[in-house]
C-alpha cells in the first residue's frame, strides 16, 4: 500500500511538471529559421524589400506594432519589431481641407 501511495505521488508530480511545460511561452521565431516555415506561420506576411538574395517581410502583429523579418539565402538573419508612426486624425482632416478659407467682412 505504501508503494502504491508513493507511486501515485510520483505520477502527480510528473503530471504537474508536464502541465507547466504547456504554459511556457512559445518562441515563434529564431535566427536560422527557414523562410518556408516563417511563411507557413505568417500567412499575412508581405514582402517589404527585395535585394538580390535578401528579402524583408513585414508582418502586422496588432494595430500599433509590426515585425520586419530579414532573410538571406532562405534563412532568417534579422528580426526587428517596430511601432507604427500614426498621425492624429485632426491633422489628416486639415490637410484634406486645404488652406482655411477666409471670408471678407
């Protein structure tokens, strides 16, 4: 009976450790990753630059950030995260309206 109880405790501890592994953050990108695998994971990736055997893909992660992934010879060599530079809406409206009209008295 004592051996059975210790076996159950060992099994419980192993199950807890396995559960902790599931909640680890997954690293989606790494240097040396193949271009095909990157494109399978990111179907929304678009080519940002083409320069010989060098390709730069852009992936929008959310409303404010995007990732630039640089591939040379089919392998990931550089990964950058950048923030979008957005203009306030009121500046766009002013530019669309043109110069403010002045009325004469």
